[in-house]
């Protein structure tokens, strides 16, 4: 188990070093207000630093608004018609339906006879 933890830690350090080498790392770090120190405090089983809750809430609200707008756009694009089922029908079902429709034309009801 210790060996697994050590391997995970080494892999995490590799990921961190690759992230730091990425040219957009500084931009992302500034946007999210995250530093590598927060990860270290997490590893030490202490609570990670929480930076500026208002920014997190504002970002959440912004994402929610964008999601609602996207849903509205999708709804506007959908046509308001109902599609008929395109399930295959076997020949016996088709024959039974046509026979049933034919008998409706032949049979008369009492109201038809009185008029």
C-alpha cells in the first residue's frame, strides 16, 4: 500500500511539472486562484485553502446562466411536430388492420339507418 501511495505521489509530481511547463498554466492559475500549495495542504490531511468564495459563486452563476441559455437555444431549434413511429409491421398485422377498416365501411349503425 505504501508502494502504491509512493507511485501515485511520483505520478502526481510528474503531472504537476508538466502543468507548470504548459504556457497557459499561469492564465488558468489566475482564473481559478489555485496554487500548488493547496494540493500540499490536502495531502497533509488539512483543509485546502479556500480563496474568495464570491468568485466561485459568481463563476457558478455564470455557468448556470450559460447552461439555461444553451437549453433555450436547443428548444428553439427543435421543430414542434410529432414523428410517427417507424416500427416494422408484419404482414399479418397489416392484413388485420385492412380487414378491420373494411368492415367499418360495410357495417351500418341504427343512426345511419334512421336517416
